[in-house]
C-alpha cells in the first residue's frame, strides 16, 4: 500500500482513494494475500512479522490470523492508513503494533528483535533503483536467520509490448472485479478517471518508479538472499521473495 510520507506527491486524498477502491484496483487481491502467507516458513512462538506500508491492514490481519502466536509490526506513513489498520486488526490488537515511518528513510530498519518475515504490498515501487537496492541490503541484515522477505508490487516491463499487455490486463482485471462485486462499471470508471493504471502512462507520475522484475531479483541475490524467485505475475503485478540463510 502506498506510503504518503515517503512518496513525494502522495497525500491523504490518494490514501482515501485507495481505501475506497483498493478492493477493485488490486488484481486477485485475496489470492495475493494467500500466496504471501504461504511463502512465510513456520515461525516460532513470539516471532515478529513486519509489514511495510500496511494500508487497510488486510495483509496484517491475515498474517495475525494465520500465525496466532506471532507479533505484527505494521508500518505506514499515512494517518488514515494507520487508523484503518488498527480497526481491521482489532481482534488481535494485543499482538499488533502500528507505527509511522518513512519508507525511504533508514532509521526504522533497526528492529527491537530480528523479524521472522518482512512483507510489503504495493509500496516499494515508489523507491528508485538505488533506494530499492539499499532497502534490500538493510532488510537482509535485519532479518532473523531463516527469515523471509516477500514483496508484492508492480514491476516495469522491459518494452512497449510488455507495457501494453500489462495495461490491458489491468483494465480487464478491474473491469471484471467491478462487475463481480457491484454488477456495474462505476468502479472501473473511477479507475480510469483517476489514471490509476500506471502502464497506460508509465512516465506520467514521478512518484511511480517501478523497476523490472529481473533487476529486483538480481538485487535480492546481491543483498545475500537465497531462493530468490517470482511466485505470481498478473497485469504487471508480481509477488517475489528471498530467504536469509
């Protein structure tokens, strides 16, 4: 989820739009959450899980439910997002800590205990290539041995054909979701009005800086992660991960 405090140009209006329309705009959202959970190895009791840019808190809630003996640290730069995360995860409030942060900053990357897993959804594409590489190195250093970093995000296709295919697939996914949930295309019309489809105009908004999937897999390996791989890809959205030995 986007983090307005670490993204120039993002504001609470954008946060509100995502809170209102994320259920339409994120392809196969429930499946993505399930895949992320599947990629986390069984944790010990009391293990720390961290979500970067928790947004609505849906992923944090799913992980708290899936791993009932774990603690969750949910970080987001938006006050609206933090409030929603607390509400979404209210049933597990005693195991949840919600805090503000700046994704591009580095002070938050020293945790009270080494995390068993660090996850993020639709946030890291707001960092440029150099910032992503630094983030991956810092998170590799922070994770506990055997811990995992799982990222769900948009990635930039290498050429115009790839951009066109991703744009069409994303439009189709949102259109189908609007019809499935509401029986009409109002949410799809809002998706178009907001210009949310990055692949339609990849250089139109400087806050979006997605790197290619190949680059990011290489940067994870460079940072020392093992088992680096892509696990799901649709409409320019992907889930990839790496594990710390």
